[in-house]
C-alpha cells in the first residue's frame, strides 16, 4: 500500500484527502492519502520520522510550507524561488525532495476557467505579499509573464519579494493600483482578505479592461466579495477551488507515479464537501 498525505494545522477541513482518495479508488491503486496535524513544533519531527520511505510523500499546507522547504535535502528551482514547498517526496535512500505545485495549480485554474487568457500577453497584477503571493509571482514569471505588478497594503513586504524575484516585479502600495488596473490582463487576490471574517479588500476593479480576468486564491467562501465585485462588473473569473484541484494533479503524479484517472469529477466532490 502506497501511503501519502497532507500535513497542516488545521487540516480537518482539507479537501485533499477527498480528492486524492477518489482518484486512488478510480485508478484501482493500492494506496491511501491521510491527514496529519502536528503541533507547531512537531513538523520537523514528523518529516524526519518519515525519512526512508515509510510514506511516499506529503502535501504541505498552512502554516508549514516554509518549514517544508527548510526540512528538505533537495528542492526544485520553483520551490526555492517561491520560498515554500507544498510537496515533499521521501525517497528510498532517506532523502527528502521538495517541490511547489501551487504555481501549476494557479496556471491550470486559468487554463480551465479562462482558456483564452495567456500569461505572456501582458502585465499581471498580484495583490498581497505573504507566502501565497510570493509563490504566485514566482510561478507567473516562470510561465513567461512580461511584468508583475505587486500590490500590498504594507509596501515593504512587496519590496522584499521584488528584490528576491527580480526587475520584472513592480511593487506598489495597494492604494496606488489605478494605473496597474488599467493595463493588467489579470488581477489575482493572494491576500487572506477574502476569508470569512477578514476585512474587505479595496481594489478599483472597475478600472480594468472588460477582458481582464479576476482570480481569488481563497475558496471559502467560493464566491468571495472580491469575485462577487468582479462578476457584477462582468469580468471573467477564476476561483481558488479550481487552483486547489489543479495543484493536486502534479502532486498525485509525484506520489503515485501516474496522472489522476479521468472520469472523477473532483470539482463536484469538493463542492459537495465545502
Ligand atoms: P499567506 O502566507 O497565506 O500569504 P500572510 O503571510 O499572513 O498569508 O499574508 C497575508 C496577506 O494578506 C498580506 O499581504 C496582508 O497584507 P499586509 O502585508 O499589509 O499585512 C494581506 N491582507 C490581509 N488582510 C487584508 C486586508 N483587509 N486588506 C488588504 N490586505 C490584507
């Protein structure tokens, strides 16, 4: 039996076990995907305990993605540039390999829900400067974005990401986003502001071109106030649930050595559980 899992805190509401176990069953793979919740200091102990291959791999979610990168022996360029890993693979020789598939999730979600959009066609705007935003900027640049406007309430945090990821990243205070809105092909909310209970995000989406795609990485609620604003303006939208599903595809490939089977409606399963 091949074992993989997800580690986070909290992890009980993670949709990943549902998605991966449905894929395993449909593919007829002798495998299981389980949730782990170490305490704040238990993450490193969990990883060292799994060295040697008792478990094939882990998805890593909040708040352990940076710790996952620090705990690995080898990391992909994308994981290093993102400053975080959401996949750890345990090889037979005791090594821990890290990757970050969140960027593939982000771009995969655009490919499914906004298929006409091309990252290479013009500047893209990311809002936020936490770990999620850093990963998104790294992935957009790797995919060929010519420029990324990085808007954040606290400018110093956007400046730090721009210093790390290079001159195509243009940091701006959130309150000075008007010119970015007019030129951008997509606006991606990578702040925690869409989460139920968090403050609302003030962004002049009405200044964007009518074809500008608006995306929110938050999927609880599925329609955040930010996406609702975009929809009321008639903008095409991409949601965080599709990103979650799309990042799971390369994760499954890492753990079980094959693509997920077709014929499972992962989105319908996830929507039922939301
Ligand atoms: P994560 O690791 O998930 O990206 P984080 O590091 O806590 O989370 O970052 C949260 C991001 O959401 C930050 O960019 C934060 O802005 P500040 O850097 O100014 O704190 C942003 N954020 C949270 N609530 C917000 C709000 N109501 N308006 C604007 N930005 C908000």
